[in-house]
């Protein structure tokens, strides 16, 4: 083994994630028990259902995480766990589990901010992946994290230090995808469904508004959501569809065009501000993370603009952009190396910020 071996636990939202990370970057195993199917019928996450599902899956996920790694408890250097932000009941399941394991096996406990985990996914290497083929992010950098719960842009001049540049003043980008996905009758989660629907668009002239928020690095998606609601209502009226019957859906071609227009607007504001920040601050690389980073159009456009500026863009593969244990291990390993240790009274912090301005 080379470098510290960290067991990491993520349960802040609707994925139960357990991973083993070696030497700060290398994934030995990364098990994610997804609750997407469980929450799909209600069109969103029901906190108590999520917490109970973590309770159900956390031990099987741990058992699976050890399998095939050749590692044992005695090889382990520390146990990292997400302590916020997230759903209190869900966080408590992971934190309590981590504490019990740390106590029983006499290992240090490391508390990790979920948002820091999304940033550190940018350092991860898959098992067997060539480190040279996946260069590390270089400082100074800007990190854009876009998920169902969060949308923020931060500057990093070194490991584990952040300056918040901008955030959403209302909905998170992923939340906007989810809400508009529902409006379009595409189900939950809306992000992947909108991307798929937009791929089928033959016309690309629908234009949704962009909230530029002056020259700040902040975003606002509530106006876009209202515009989408209005446009969908108009399209339904034009088709003679009842306003409140979800079973009566718009023609696929209309859904595709509206999905394309919405996605175009979100991607435009995210990319424009991130690139401007990178230029303003003299960044050498950009990290893109969070569930919305799985969006192919966002990835492609940011890649194109970063390349034109000679900036290194680091985007984890989609499975490491959505919630997982490995990203908590990557951040936890850095915190472990920096001497960070959590006390046994570690508590859930549902609104834990990454950094202040
Ligand atoms: O990071 P994540 O798994 O959970 C949170 O911490 O929120 O992000 C989930 C969010 C959901 O809103 C989902 O719709 C969005 O990420 N998402 C996408 C795509 N895949 C997932 N949004 C746009 N395009 C995608 N391909
Ligand atoms: Zn997340």
C-alpha cells in the first residue's frame, strides 16, 4: 500500500456511498446504493424515506466495499464521513455508523464537507487508471459545483482553502432541471431526462431568459423556472391539452425543443461566469463537479472554452460527479494528511457552508 488508506462514508442525501481510497487519489472500491428508483414515484426526495434507506443499505455497502480490495481493518488509517450539508436524518445515519466503526476499530474519525467532496472528486483515479493519463488540477483554480442542492463557484489557491466567488440566490441548477423536467412530464430526476430529450430536438431556436445578476458571479434560476412554466402552459393550451392533467403530455418534438432551450440557458450562464472568473483570477485549471456536471452539453461547452484559453479542465467521469463515497475519501485523505481529526461528538450540520466570501 502507498499512502494513507481511508474508508469513507457518504449519506447526506439519497445515495449511500462507501469507498476505500488509497494515497489521496486512488479508488480501491466505491460502492453506491442509489435511492433514485425509491424516490421517483414521489417526484423528489422524502427525507424520512431517505434516512431509512441509508439504514437499510449502509452495512451491505460496507461489506461490498471491502470485497476484492485485499485490504483489512488493520491497514486502515482513518474513517472519513460527510457531516454536512445535507438532510439531517440522512447525515446522522452515516455519522453514527462512522463513529461506531472508528470506536470499535480504534481509528481516527475525519469529518468532511460534502461540497468539498464534490471538488475533490477532481483528484480521483479509478482502480488501475494511469495517473499520467489523468493530470491533477493545478492551482490556482476555480471549482464549479452544480448539483441538486447546491450551485457555487469557489477559488482555490491551495489544498483545502476556498474563497466563495458566487452561488445561487434561489434554486440550485439541478433543482431547476428537476422542476422543469417535471413540468415537461419527463419524471425524476429531471437532469438526465432533459439532456436526453434535448438530444432529440431538431429546431434550436427556443430562447429562455438568462439572469446575469450584474457583474457578480451569482446565479438565479427562479425566473427561468417561471418562464418555463409559462411557456409549457402556452404550449399545452396551443395543443388543446388540459392544464392540470399530467397524463396528457406535449408532443415529443415540442418537449425536445423546450428541453433544449432550457438546458441552453442554464449551460450558458454557468459556463459564462465560470470562464470569466477563471480569466479574472488568473486560474490555471477549472474543476467541474456535482450531479449536473454529468450533463454532456455543459461538459462539452466548458471544455471548448477552457481549451481556447489554455486552461486545464478537470471533470470526473459522471459516476464520480453524482454523490458517492470516493469523493468524500479524496477530501478526507487530504484532511487526514493535514492533521484534521473530528471529535467523537461530531454532529450533523445540515447547512454547513464550504466557505464564506
Ligand atoms: O450531486 P447530486 O447527485 O446530488 C446532490 O448533492 O444534489 O446531484 C443530483 C442532481 C439532480 O438535480 C439531477 O437532476 C442532476 O444532478 N443531474 C443532471 C444530469 N445528471 C444528474 N443535470 C443535468 N444533466 C444531467 N445529465
Ligand atoms: Zn452532492
